[in-house]
């Protein structure tokens, strides 16, 4: 091999030079230029860069060809903590905080206080009027959410939860909302028990056999059908990691995704995972690398290391007894510091996530109006866009 040819191969193997990278990043190369590996930075994340409607670019914003620069995180909120308020109040409140997107409950656990599901399903005119209210406030809908347990061992409960899920998928398609958020559910046992049974220990053969039975006979059969239905509606399903459900971490999500289809992904709520010892950047890297991060809940958690030192991280202390718990939910920035959250947002951008930071208020010591305002101000102060 000639020296010139060898040098050429060496240059290719090293990827882009610093000058080339800066040139491409500045948007000086032709449109459609891709990274050294042949894909754009956002490719493979599973995240569609669907900008909210009626949202003009901020004054002076430069349009970049590099997808990492072009992506824009949007601050929004989940409206269920304001179920006692009418939709008009919620829209005014969100607009006053300069939010851009709202996550709306469509039934099951979050209720449907701000979403008249039946009338919206039945009437195109009602759907237009509904969406116009959001657009008039400079807002878009990031997701419809119907968290519940569709795998409940009580078949009546399971059917009701699944009916809401199916109805939410239909409505999301009609409203052109790309994501439906929910829980994976938790089955009972193989001997007719009437309550969910969450297995997180392999200490005895009974636990091993029960976990195997749950996934084989309940989790996978249900979600193969539910994922296929989501794909037919052209929607993506964001499963939230939460204690008590079959999908509660990255491994369990990817196991389900591999057994179903790419319509299944994650609505990442780190607050439910901090007590397990996870690091935000690592979780985000794993999910975006698998193309499985669809939606993001902005919510924090406080870890009480004095209580952890005594009791460990497993906790059944009532949520309102904050001083005795090993962890508690918190407004964003009140559990982890500014640097931690800056790195979290940087990891989202690096992974190609180009969507919402949906504030979900569950801080037990702060009123929702205050907690959401504080969280929004915190996030807006560190956005990388």
C-alpha cells in the first residue's frame, strides 16, 4: 500500500478534524451533511423533532444545520396537579410562566379534567376548538397520558384501564399528538391472587418462577397487542419507570421493547429512580442510544442520607412523613444542584432528544402553583437552546 493511500485511510479512521467539525457545526457546509459515522446526531434516538405549532423562533435565533444545535428543549408541564382548576385557568397560568407545551391527562390515574375525551373523539369541530385554545396561548400538547395498570389481576379493572389506553391512542392520532404516556402495569400471581405482585427479588425459587410466569403469560402477551395497536395509530408509547410496575428501569424497558416493536419507549422520570442509585447521564445515554427516549418528566427527588444510612433505600414510610423518609419528591433543583441538571440537559441534547421537559409537581412541601413556577424558572435559566 502506498504511503499516500495509507495516510488517506488513517485520516478517514480518525473522523473529522477539529476545523471540519467547527465548520460543519457552524452550518457552512451543504445541507444534509452528516456526522463521520454516516448519521446525523439525532438519528437513532427515536425522537421526532416535531416543533410545537404556533411557536415562532426567538428573536435572533440562528438556524443551524448541525442537529445538536438545531434541537430545542421546551419547558412544559403535566396538568394533573391542577385538576381542580378549569382548562382556561391552566392555559393562562402556563402562558404566564412562558411554558411551551402541556401534557394532558386522558383518564386512569391522572384523570381527564382538562380533556373531554368523548366529545373530542366524536366531533372534529370540538377538536379544532380545543386545539385553538392551546394555540391562542402559544402552547402545544406534548402527550396524552393515561397512567394505570392494564395488567391488574382483577380483569374488570384491567379491561377498564386498557379501554382508556385504546381510547387515548385514538384521540392522540386525531389531535396529532405524537406520544401517549402510561405505566407498563403489574400482574398478580399464577395462583389466582387478586392483587398486583411486584417481584424485585430472586431470593427464592417462588420469586424466580413467578417473575418468569408474569412476563410469559401476562406482560409480553398484553404489550405485543398494545404495541401493535400503537403502531397502527402511528403513536409512540412512553412507559414511565416507577416502583411497583413490571417496567421500572432501563433493562426491563429494553426487554419489553425488543419483544414488541419500536412504538414502545420511555417517558423518563428520573425522580422515581434516584433512590435506586442511578445517574441521569448514564440513563439518558442508554435510552437515546437505543432510540427509546420519547418524553421527559422534569421532577426532582431529595435523598435523605441520614435515613438511608439507617434503613437503606427501600422505603414504605408514608409520603407525607418527609422527615422520616429516605427519599421524597421535590421541585426541580431542590434535590439535585444546578450542575447536575445542566449535565442532564446536556446529555439530552447530546443524545439527540428534541422535545419537552414536562414538569410534574409532586413535591409534598410546596403548593403546585409555587412548585411549577420554581421548576420552570430553574429550567429556563439553564436551557441549552
